[in-house]
């Protein structure tokens, strides 16, 4: 039996010239900007243009491109190797830049699978990430005539192995941090997740609750489960009120409290601009 596994993520520009169209695609998504299409068309371009200079500078710090596709490809290769006994083949579909779902649908159709597993690489569900990616895939699969039994694997925010893997990394960083601090110095873990407009959460999006559940699952598996911690949210991109506290506010508060910080990206499975630039 031939199995196709499709890995989903947001995508990112692969060259400086792709930064603007990538950002326009992002803000044109009705799951992100919830406004009528004639308003969203102009609003997407306005938001993308308003912070274009900072975006270009941030991508320049990463060599002018996002590493997300390269890292997702490495994940796909590793997963395919692990599942060699069942003959699974992995594909990648990005939401806002190449390879788009429409491109990947053609590749999967050419492969001719007996079954398809959709695997969004977002630990926590949100209508703006997993929901948007899966909706786009099903639309493109219908247009492309891709027909096969399809299952979606979502989500793994409180999966024991996921929480255990994060906890092991956090334990290592706690040891390093305490070795560098004066004896008795206080330490606070800041679990930073990508933020969302508050209105989306109030409309029923489970993302914030699942982020908090992820943090609880990680904390329960730490060697020192009593270490001080806080959940915070980063990467505000629109003028709306976003869920809080922001990561910047949490870092500033830690400074006022004279507490050392270990930053833990809790909603990302690959490094990209949010972790490599924004958190730094």
C-alpha cells in the first residue's frame, strides 16, 4: 500500500525578492485578516508595506531567506526513513510560499497513493494555521482531481513524547543557565508562542488554551517542575489587540524583577524568523 504523508507549515521567502509577495499572501488569508475581500485586498498590502523595511532587515540577518523549507525537508527525509517499513513517501506543502498546496497536489497525484495522511507541523490547533492549511489543501485537491482516502493528524499539543522532548531540551538549558548565574539567583522560564488577535480567540479558536496545555505538559516533566514560569506571546503583526502578555512585556518584567530568563519557543517545531531573529 502506497502512503503519501503531506507535511504542512507556513512557508517563508526563499530570496529577498520573495519577501513582499510572501507577506502579501500571508495577510491576504481570510483566516488571518477577517474582513471582506475588497477590504482585505488593500489591508494586506498596507500591513505588508508598513513593516516592509523591518522585515527585509530581519531576513537579511538570516541570509535573505527563510530556513523553514530546508528544515522541513530535513524533517520529511527523517520521517520517511523512520517509516521505511510501510513505504511511506513524504511531501511538503507550504501555505504562503512555494511549494504551495496546488503544486504539492500535483506531486502527490503523480505518486498515486492508496492513502494520504495530512500532517500539519503546528503543535497547537488554530484556525489561522492548521485550519487554514487544511482548508487550502482540500480546495486544491478537489481542483486537482486528487482522490484517495485522507486522514488528518491533528494536533499534538499535549502528546507525551512531544512534551517530553521539549522538557529534555528545557532541562539542559536550565542547567546551563544556573551554572552561569550566581548561587541563589532566580530563574524564570518564558514560554513564548506566536500570538493571535484577541478577537480570534474570543470567537472560539482553541489555540491559547492548547498553548497553555502544552506548557503544563512540559512543566510536569521537568526535573525541577517548581521552577518559575510564564506563558507569553510574540510576533504581533496587525493593529488589533492581541492576546497577552507579549514576550517583550514578559522580558521587561523579568528585568524589573531582576530574574534571569530562559526563553522557550513552545509553538514552533522549526527555526525561522520568529525564533532566529525576533526572540534574539
